[in-house]
C-alpha cells in the first residue's frame, strides 16, 4: 500500500476548497484529476519540444516524434501488448469503439451474423452497434445482468452461438461497479468462433489489465479517466486483425503513396491516425500510466477495495439510501438513490458541502431504466480517495436529508 495523503499532494486541485469546504471529489469515474507530474510533463513538452511529428527533418520534429512514439511504447508496456504497432491513438474510448465498428464491422459483418453486448454497456458500446446493425442487418444480442447488477454467466453463454462474430463488453460497469470476468469471457467467445473486445475505461484505472493474459482481440480506454489528459484515447488491437481492417479516416500521415488516380495506405497503427495527432496529450497519457505503475497497480486496487468495504458500511448510516448494484465483485463506483430526494436536488446540496458527485443516467440510460430508475446519483473513487472523503460524503447525505 502507499501513503494516500502523500499521493494527494501530487493533485493540486484536491487541496483547494469548494464553497469553503474541503474538496471531496467523488466523480473520478467520469474524469480523473491529474497529478502535477502529468501537468508538468505536458508543459515541458509544450515549452521545449513542440513541433509536428513524423517526416520533419529538424531537431524539434525529431524530438517530438521520439516523445510521441515512446509514449506508444509506454502504453504497449502498460497493457503488455506484443508490440507498439498494436496501439492506435484516438480521441477517446468512444472513438476507439467507433473505429472498430466502422472498419472491422463494416468489412466483416453481414446479415445473419450476431454481435453480443451486455445490459451494462455505456452508450459508446451500444449506439455504434445499433446504428451499424440497422445499416448491415446483423443481429445485436444483449445479455442480461442480475437484479443486483451481477454478471450472469448463464445469460452470457446463452447469448453465444455459432453466428456470433464479436463480443464487445465493459470490463467494469460505470453505474453498477460490477467487474466482468474478461479473461474467461474472452475464452468463451473464442470457443464460439467470435472475436472479443473489451471496453476497459473503468477497469484499467482500478486494476492491472494484461491484454495477452485476457487474450482480447480489441481493447479501448481513455486518457482522461487514467489520470491523463482529455483528447487522447487508445485502441489496442491484435496486429493481424488491425492489418485486415481498412482505414477509419483519410488524409495526411496515414498514406503510403498518393496520386490523382490512386492512394495506398500505411500499415497499422499509422493507417488509423489521419492528420496531426494529439502529440502533447499522448505524452501526458504515457506519464499518467507511469505514475500509476510507480504506485503499483496492485496497491491501487488494494487501496480502492478497502474504500469499497468502508463505504459499504458507512452508507448503511444513511436512511432511505438504496445502492444500485451490489455484485460481490464490485469496484469503487456507487450509484444510489435516496427515497424522496431527486438526485439533482441531492447533488446541489452536496456541492454546498464541497462534495462532488454525478447524477443522471451516466451515458447508460437503458441500464438505469433496467435497474428501475429514471436517474441515479453516483459517487466514485480514485487512487487519491480517502476514508475522510467517504465520511464527508455520508455527513453531507445526512445533512441533505434534513432539507427534504
């Protein structure tokens, strides 16, 4: 374990006050705060190294190209990819999933094929497949989760068939906190003859993710959730699969040869990175992943699991509070509702107490409805969260109850 109070010193915003109260930031699942090491690295690159990458025959361009491609290597190492050529930079995980749908999906899916997802998916892993289904005529199958939000293996296996071409699921639900058994699910998908894609946005910040151990064919995650900058995301893909896919967008930096009559395209990952990339953001993301590695992913997971246990006990002190999602294998995401208080009203009162939570359907509207709600409040933890944050949260909830 690490000293969380020392770690918090790396996050300047956590030392500030909100409405005169300590900053109790409980919205890390939406976007994580950034440590000064990430901020300083991005400033350093902007001050000293900035120039466009690739093909520049001068020092600054060569230095920025080196920084950018070294970031790719860092990310490959973080997830244990076989090669940095399996790392595609995107704007975010949403674009990563859309890239797979628009390239692999359009090329390989046909009427009668099946794509399998869960009830627990973020819109980013539902809507692209819905739209593509309507265009291509394949079948989109959605397997159920339990009333307590638990993963149901029997429902997953029931959804698989010899027509399944792709399984695309979250590693950890952004509403339920449920952790899905990705490695086992990937093996079961492969046994059915399907590829397996993992939306690791929530999972990758809480535990070590090894793409070779999981044996996923694709994986997506975002920089801003991994204590890095916004505007940068990652698509991992096994190289042979990426090499079979057409480009996603067209323009500079993704071509091999161009004439007025014909264009040929570069190999992956360049094929999927049209135009000037998010260079500074890529370097910032790499530094964020190094920061997590320095703390130790096992230590981060242990710290957050201790907070989950503590929160489960403390939230029992709040009258009328119902947690949405009580799966045994659950991460640091607590969606909830308090009887008689609208989530938006609750968030307003909590903000006055310096407590930041999120409300609404959290880009997973069908799941919120399936769990029996129109809107829920959500508190989520990060590597910098403390027991005191949970105590402040519970006190603010109890104070809110006196207003309604």
